[in-house]
């Protein structure tokens, strides 16, 4: 993930600090310098492998899950247990509770779920982050190279995409454990280095451990990665359970710091989700922090024991104990807060209410978020929601544009009555131009990621759809608006038959746009085929109406003569929109069709 650019800098700085700490106040020979230098380099390299392996494993799992991830959250019911379970599963796959939170924000904004439902998923996401810690706690480092070999073979030689993606996940898992082995080997000399041991013992102070865990997780930007590092320290017998528990609790708060910073400048829905995340985490830590010794004893009683003694016993037992503590902490937290999600939602809404007309006249994006571009299945979802919003905006333009042709009275925008109807259409055209640029740039960023063939097709299809919607908006703004001005200077209205034909044809074109939105949201190829069939039918209907108008003109009907130019041009513009609808349906059909 791109988020690991910061950790690489952190590794470098930490290495320098560690060297300074180790050499401070001591006289070292050249061989000592070489030994400590080798330790730091191996530790930094192992940590880099560990983080890269976690990224690779996550990418493989996300690709393997594929587009099935797309509908998981949107299919939620009001059942809190299901919401929590789904949150745990999604976070386990994408290896990022922050990414899950961003996806929740998108669905809440798109009204695919309520804010109350999102709280259940947040609690589940906390459980999902514990899966990695449990996997890391298994001592599979001796099999790391075997996993790398198997994963590489599946990735390079398999012809099926699903097998390749699974191979990528196994490869990442192997690299992760290889990094752990390097770190464990590098830390072995520290088992007898008293200053370092004394430093880690100081972490048994809950406040100090909590602070260290929070700061380092905020720097590393991944609670799973930091918890993995804690377990690696424990595997060398360098950490006690009493020191490990505050660290993993701090990791839980640290991941909230990242989400909180990410919500700055975003919508109120995003801020509410971030507030809920922080509230749950901090509240959970406050519930556990005062009885860590008792909690540690409970964990020891349910965790496997070893027959070793001293530091070897500590190294054998503590990693699994820390993983269990991490899991029990988050699971207990989820089940404790789950019955009160409605109360928390109402409290947050009360202290952070919605602003009226927050999303108003100024063009803004609601869903696009650069932080999830590295997770294409989620980023594509956000782009899809923004395009659906774009089609809503155009739908309002198309619905209202016919009104000035039916009435000579002053008309105002229904949603923003401070604007005239024409000003409302122009305002929305500016929004379409703005959104087209932003969405296309966003899709280009997605296109630079590793995508499956179906995802590549979907990204290019969405680019085409965005361009077509903006082009239809231009028809309304650049062609129909001037036509309204022409119509307003006429003292004669359309003939009764002509007005009825225009109204019928306009209604049918509006229905086409409505069908398009439904077909796009579901990627429904059958509905897309219906739209294409309707396009041909409506093209024939326009030709029939054109013939009827010419017949009235031949009969020298006064209204038809006076409105001839406007009538013909208006029907032609509506026909163009109908043709665009057919083209859009073809694109949607190609995106939704399965091989």
C-alpha cells in the first residue's frame, strides 16, 4: 500500500535512534560497531520485508475476493450482529480498518446504509484487524521460503486469474514471515543487552506503553503491522504480556489518529464515522487499562503454556498471549458497545448535527478519496457512487428543462429557489464539468494500480460513461437554454398536438435516463439491452412525431408555423439525448456482461 512510504522513513529514523541509544555513553570497538551496524541493517531490512509482505498479502486477498466485495456492505440489514460480522470479514480481507471506514462513509453518503448500521460495521472492523496478529503469532518462519516458492510459482505459472491472486497472497504471507525471521534473528543478541531489556520493561507502565503504541501506530499507519512487530519482540522473550497489552491497546488508538486526520476537510458523515471510531477505541481502552494485571492473568489461563524456563519460556508463550489479548480486547469491545450503537449514533448526531444545504450550489465531490486508490475494488466503488450522483444531477436538469417550453410564467429551481430555473440548469452544468474532470482523473489513478481484466474494463467503461454524461449536459446548457430564450419571445404556443408530443417524448427520454442509472448501479446487462431496444423504438417514435408536425405545417396551422423551428430543434435535441442513452447502455452492457 502507498501508506508504507511513511513507514520506510520511520524505519530509517528508528535505526539511527537505536544506534545512538546503543552506543550512548559506551566505548565500542570496530568489531562492536560492525556487529551493531549489522543488527540495525538486518532489523530494518526484516521490517521492510514484513511490511511489504503484509501489503502483498493484502493485495492478493483483495484481488482474490474481487468484485464480490462490492455488494457485501450494501447488502446489510438492520441486524447488528450481521453488520459486525461483515465488518470483520471485509477488514480481514483488505487488511485495513481505515479503508473499511472510508467505504462506510461512501455508503452512508450514498444512503445505502444508515449511520447506525455503520457503527456495527466499525465494531466488526476492529475484530477483523486481529486476524493478522493471530496469523503472525503462529511460528511459521521456518516455512517462509516454502510459502514464497509456492506463491511465486502460482503467480508466475498459473493461467487462471483467481489462482494467480491466491498465489500473490501466499507469496506476501511468505515474505511477511521471512521478514519476521530476519527481525527475530537480528534481535537475538538483544536478549542479553541489559539497557534494551530495561527499556522494554519500562513499557509495563500502562501509560508509557499506551503512548508508545499510539505514536508508533500513527507513524506506521497500520495497527496490524505494529502489533506484528510487538509479537516479533515477544518471540525473542524481550516483552512480557503486561508490557505487550498496553502496546496493542495503544495501537488501537493510533489507528484512530490516522482516521481522524484523514477526515479533516471531508463531509460531516466522514467526521461522524471517525468520531465514532475514536469513541469506541478510547472508551474500550479506558475500560481495560485499569485492570491490566487481572486481564493478563485471564489471558495466561486460556493460552498455551511451555515447559521452558526463563527467557525461553517467555519467548514461547508471550507471542500467542499477546495475539489472544488483542483478539479478546477487540471482541469484548465490540460485543460491549454493540447494543448501544443507536445511543451512540444519536449522541454523535446531537453534538455534530447536519448542516442545512451543506452540499449545495458549489461543485464538490462527495465520494472520491485518494486514500483508497491503492485498494481498487473500493476505489471503483467510490467512483461508481460519484458517477451515480452525476447522473442524478443530469436527471434534474433534464426534468426541469422542459418546463419553460410549457409555460411562459417565471420559473425557479425547485431545490434552490433563490435561483431561476435557467440558472439552476447552468449551475448543474458547472457541476457536471467539475465532476467529469475529477472522476476521470480519479479513474486514471485507479488505472495505474494492479487491476484484474474485469476491473480494467470497468475503469475504461466508467471513463466513457462520464464523458457521455457531460456531453449530454452540454446539449442542455449550450443548445436547449438558447432555445428557451427563442421560445420566450414568441407570442404563440405550440399546437395542442405538438405540445402533447413533445411532453410524451420528453417523458420517455427521462425514463431512459432513470433506467440507465439503475442499470449502471447494478451493472445489469439485461436492463441495458432493454434500454438499447427502447432507444430504437423511441427513435422511430420521434420520426413519427416529426411527420405529424410536418403534416400540421402543410395544413398551415398557425401555431405550427410560428413554432416550427423551435419544435423541430427541440425534438432533435431530445432525440440526440435518446441516442446517447443507447450508447451509454451499450457501455454498461459490455461492463456487466460475464465471459
